[in-house]
C-alpha cells in the first residue's frame, strides 16, 4: 500500500500569488503581484522592541494571547472601528488574519456547510474552505462598482448555507462596503441565521474622508459577526504573522479553543511589540493613508498611460486593472504578457473568482518603495500594451 494524500487536498496547488513571486525572482521582474507590504514599518515600536527584546517573554502565551496585546487590540478597535469588545473574553490573538480565519471556520462550522464568497475574493478564502471540507457559494459582484445587491445575495443562499465572508476594504478591488450594503447583509444573515466573518485587515488604509465602517457596528450584525484584523497591513509587518479575531463571547470562546488546537498561541514576543504598535496615535494613520494615496495615484497613472484601465480603489493597497484593451481574453493572458514582455508581475483576475471573470483583470500591489513603483511604471511604458 502506498501512503496517499487526503482527498481534501486534491486539486489544491500553491497560491497563484506565491507562484508569481517565484517567477518574478527568476525573471528579474518587478513584483506587483503578492501583497508583500514592503514599505518601512513604524520606527518607534521597532526601536523599542530591539531595545527590550532580551527581556520580553519567550515562552508560550495563554492561548487567547497576552493580556497586554488583547487590551491594545480592543482599544484600537474602539478608536478606529467603533467596536466595543471586552479584551478578556472577546479578543483572541492569532497567527495572522489567516490563522484567525482558520480558527473561526474550524470552531464555528462543520464539514459540508456552505459559505458565501463575494466574487472577486481573496484567494486564500477558497483554499481555507477547501482544506476544511466547506462548500464555497459564490455571489458575483460586477465591476466597475462591485456592489452587493439584495437580489444577488438572496439568490445565493441554499439549504446548507451557514456563513458568509466579507472583506472591507476589499482585496482585490479596494471597495469599501457601504452602510446600505451591510444592512442587506444583516437582513439576510438574520433571516437565515448566518455567521458573518468580516475580514477588515485593510481597515486603516482608505482614501476618502469617511472613517472605516466595521460590519459589526451595523444593525444587529454585532451579534453574529467575527471581525478579523491584522498588524501586517497597518504596520507593514506581514512576516510577523500576528492578527486577532473579535466578536461575541460565545463565538470567541470556541475560536480560542480552535486556535489553541491549531497552533498553541501567537508569537509571544511579537505580541508585546505589537501592543506598542497598536497604541500609535492618529497622526500615524493619517500619514499612512497619505502615503498609500500617493502611491495609488502614481501607479494608476502608469497603467493608464500604458493604455489600460485601472480602477479607483477606495481602500487597501491594490489596483484591479481591466486589460481589455490589450486584446486578450483572460487575466491570465494579460498577466503573462505583462510578465514576459514588460517584466512586471501581476496576479491574474481568475485567482479571485470561482468562475471566469467578465473581464481580463489583473491585480497590482502598490505597497512597495517609490523606486520600485517607478521602475514598474517605466517598464509599462516600454512597449505597447494595447491593440487596435
């Protein structure tokens, strides 16, 4: 007998995002594909961490995380998202937001349950569902506005639907869900008693005056919503793998047990340093948004000058670029041309859909140093990308 691979792993492959990063390295291409967040982290928590690292905790923390980290997370949720949570019972530290997602899915859903995904969606949602034998149920959001409608959401609910995953600001489109859209989500979730998982890791990166709107603050969503957050995006430390989940005590208690079973605890010394980052003041976040707004505009102008059609993201640090004018049929074809002919790496739009997108999209990340973005723009301008 030959030892085999679990059935749940059949068809699963390395993330397209990671695979494109490998190809960029091989070809010497500018990598706009993976959201590597390569802008400098804030100096003060790094300096304090380097100074104090020897004296930080280096054993396990309790499964839910250090009290100092959970208190800092609860304080930030209140200041930046308007969420009031008890750090003792409603917050759990996790190994990144992906760890928070896996713990939430493991704790609150059973194999075979249906989970609504709004297309386009972050590709790791799909792989997480597949690993846990959960069934993805897509709701197609059509560009350029990618708006949730009551009709499309209600049509997607089946007898096995038990949850839905939101992302606001969205990856890959940068859309921020409105109060009206979240009211629709609340009505459908209440009617069918659905769990709502709201991925809000880009909560601090947005480009208009309105503050972040947390899903759990709308209507009665707070009673059934688990909010996922992360330090990776707001503080440019994705490699720390430090996130947290918050929500009703009855749900977070189960998530804590699942997180303990999966990974024991989040990195202890980084929780202590992360608590200091979470305490940064409003000036930090204003500067963060101004920096990303500048980078967003610069890269969008570069794609537009090359004849393509980038969207205008309201948040996150991605452009979702319509490559129809390249004369290609798919985002995969567009990404291949950009990589081979211009040495610019992007992610095909197909990575964010279950079915075929209605347009040949690619996603491009602008969380990169200015000189890297400038090189990408120069390469986009180096040859004709449009036909006709």
